[in-house]
């Protein structure tokens, strides 16, 4: 039995909404079973000016994995970066975990890690949800490097990200883990059946193609709207559930121009956790038509609900789909291939095989294994430190 570790987790946490905050929540709970963990979160995540959505807080009555967190860090106030570094150092952690997903935080995180490194010798492990944002600029690369230079090891959530990290940082350990199954039928406040869910949504007897999650250009919704017009199945409907992080008028026009407006339903809001199972249970197939990406929480929820997927071959999104036979993979930005795949899924007698594949993917890609990965990395990094006290301070 390993000695319990003191672990500092740095990242957005509940009551913030979205994938990274959920990752931090799952991480805290998984680690707390064997170790002592503390979460250092944000008092302000994004300045209002830079946030395109309606709100940053989670208003769900069923929050995902609520947990204690110190809301100490303000992304744009340097005095709080110093305060956070002092608080982390005072805890004297054995390991520091930082959840990385967005270069915007590069200045803030980079400064915190630089200051912590002065005070304490704990190895720093960066959980890389991606490397640079999907719409990368030169500034993004510089901001990412500001944080990554202090990383002693990385944990990646897809083979694509792991490969890129190994290429960029050949002398630092890179481990591979999986994102949590953020919402599962077991966590749902109410167990829907597919028929009841469709009825509740006014989609009785329809075959439902679901696009879920916030809408940005790289998510490829425009390609899906165009593809759906070519599917040609009269009882198929496209259900879009997500808040628009750009001008929604563009998509309304695309929907009208597609000639399918009566078969496309858009719930244009960020839905609370307790409503997510309703939409996934109603779906026959979940489509991720992304133009770029690394991995996806949307896909993880699909697997948790045993829903087959149609995905594009970008980043690591197709990895588990191929590995477990959980759906069909198509090239990005190809409405014809996307339409053919959706049609195949909706008419396939093999749909049951894809459903079985989605369930296999959920079963074999458990997030909880990350605890063992962190323990092994911590052991490896501490051994390096014992052999050479300057080993982790070379960046």
C-alpha cells in the first residue's frame, strides 16, 4: 500500500460549469479515497467581456461531483496568482496537478507554477485536455509554453494529444488516461425510456439524430445541417441541444435554407445536468461533426448511455469509436460522407452492434484508473528527484 499523498489540484471547479470543472470534481473524488487532496479554483474564471455564453456558473440542481474548493485565483488579477502560489506552497504538497484546456490561462498558470517552484519541490503534472485551443494563434502557443515549461510530466486524454506531447517534450513522462463518463444513467434523477423521452420532447415515433454541446465554428454544426438535408429519411429529426457561442442567426439561416426546418429542433441553451439524460435517451445516434478537436465529453456521455456515434476523424475523437466498434468515422467537412453515415446508422440492422460497441467503450475506458497513473508518475518523479535534486528544475 502506497503512502497517502498530499495533492494540490489547480483548475476551474464547481460551481463553474463545463467539462474542465467536472474533470476536477471527478479527480478530487477519485483521489480523496486514498489521498489528501485540495482544490485551488477561481474566484473569477473569465472576465465577462471574454465569455460568449450566458453564464459561467452551473445552475443544475444536480451538480456533477460537488466538492470543497478554495476560490482564490482570479484569471486577470496578478496579486491572486501570488496568493495562490503561497497557499499551495504552504500546503507542502507531494504533487501538484494542473488541469489545462485553454491558453487564456497561460499567463496566470505559468506565474503560479513559477512562484510555487521557488517555494516547494513538488513535481508538477499537467492534465492536458488539449495542447492548444482548436482555433490556435501564435499568442496561444506562447501562452501554452508559459505553463508547459514547468510541467514535469503530462497526462493526456487521447493518443493524439499524448503523441504530440511526446514529440514536443521527449524527456518528460507522458501518460494516457480517459475523460470521465460525465453523466450516466445511474446519476440521472429520473430513468427515461427511449419512447418516454421522445414523447416528452414531442418526437414520438421519430428517429433522433442528436448534436449536443455548445456551438462554435470548429464543432462543424454547419456541415451537419447540410448533411442532414441529404439523409432522406422521412421520420428522422435532427435535435440540436446547445448554447451558441457565436451569432445564432447564421445557423437559423442554414436551417431555413436546408429545406428541413420542420425536422430540425434546436434547444438553444446550456441545459442543466438533470435534463441531459432526457436528450441522450431520446437519441438513436449522436453526431460529432467536428472540424477539429482532441477528445470529447459529449462522446463520453453518449457511451455512458449506450448510444452509437458518427464522428469525424480529427484529433483523438475517432480512437475509441474504432477501438470498440462504437459507431462510424467519416472525414471532416464532408457533408456527403456524413449523410451516408447517418443514413447507414438509422437504417442499419447492425445498429445493435454499434450500441454494444458504445457500451464496451464505456466499460473499458474508466476515468478511475487515473489515480493509479498519478501515483505511478509521482513515484517516478520523486525517484528522479532523489537521484538528482535538480532533476525537476531544469525547465
